[in-house]
């Protein structure tokens, strides 16, 4: 479904398959559909499948204190 230039794909939350094993196949098909959609929208020369984006981390993460 497309609305306002944003594509929405309804699918089961992965935790649903933990509670109801019969949803595993549906969930796999949902995620396969998401992958096919993303692959159809992404130019292969920008980020070929299997290659992670090579963006440098601008600064290292730091541990935050609770107190």
C-alpha cells in the first residue's frame, strides 16, 4: 500500500511466530516479499546485494551513566 509517497507492507510481528508456530511460513513469505520489494527499488550499482554499506562511524559510541 502506498500513501503519501511511503510504502507500507503489513506483516506479522516476528514474535507472533514464537507464540503460534503455524505463522512461521507466513512470516517467511512476508519477509521474502519485503526483500523482493527492496531489491526492486534499489539500484544494483549503488549497493550490490550482499555488500554492506561502507559508511565510516563518525564517533565511537559511549557508555551512558544512569546516575
